[in-house]
C-alpha cells in the first residue's frame, strides 16, 4: 500500500465548478505540502500546512492530523487551474523529507 | 534571487555513458534533494543532503552518486547510464520545511 493515496487520479471540470482533491497518508508527518505542476513545467508549492485550514485566493487546503487526511479545494475553477496537483506529506525525523502522492490531473474546460 | 537552477534542461545519453546533472541554489539552504519523476508515478527521492559534506541515500539511490562540497551546489552523477534512468529529474532545496524546486532535467537514455 502506498504511503500517500490521492483521489481522484484524473478530474475534468467545467469552468466555474468547485473542485475537491483528497489525500490520505499513513506516515507520521510534521506538515503537508500541496504542489502544483503545469504540463512540461516545474513544481511549485501552493501550501504548507500542519493543522486546520489555509486559503490563498480561490484555493483552500485543509488537514485533519488525527484522521491523516487533507483536501485541496478550488473555488470558481478556471482553465488556467489545469495542472497536476500533488499531495506531499513532510515526514518526521528532521531531514525535511517529502513523500509524494501520484498526483491528480485536473483539466478545466472553458 | 535565482532560486534553484538546474542544467542541462534536456539530455540524451547512450547506454553506458556518464554525466553529471548540475543543481545550484542561492538561498543559503542547508537541505537539498534530488528526485526523479516517472510517468504515472509519484516523485521518488534519490539522494538528499542536510548540509555541506553530508549526504544520504533516499528511496532509489542505485546507479547514482552525489557530492556536496558547498552549500550552494548539489550535483548528481550517473556513472553508467541505463534505459531505466530515463526520467525527469528535479532538484530541490528546503528551509523551515518550505521546499523550492528547480525546473527539472529531462533525461533520455537510449
């Protein structure tokens, strides 16, 4: 069983729809990153959170440490949100190592 | 700041050739990482370093070597390239649990 499970693997939405991507993990963590990767592009960290909820513009990330679950929500989705979103828990132990989900490929159609 | 830089962007190798993937960061981060990303798979940690002169193996170190003589640079060496090393390679650096990724090197071994 993978240490990090994301769902769904692929998601197609119409512009304006509310999007949710889920992440469950089995390792002990000190924090969790949500990463974004555009086609052929680099990787950027959207959020790092260790409890509760964070919001940047139309993006919201939540985490429940007890349930080992995190969600990424996109409100009023736009075609420019089309990308792969990767859940990456930060493992405990002091070396700031990430483990990665396989990613969710989001396509937002106009 | 340039952030994390990687060279080259693309490279084609023949089986058995060797090469070094370069990675540099100008943020004075102690932690640096090398990952590989294969289609349909999550990112995998190859090697990491917690400071100059200190390196350690990650999840998939076989076929690779690293060195860290300065805080800024963390090169990844492939000694005898094999088709299984065809992948996209990302370098990253970290401080206070925030990770910053380089733009990636796309390597093909034929």
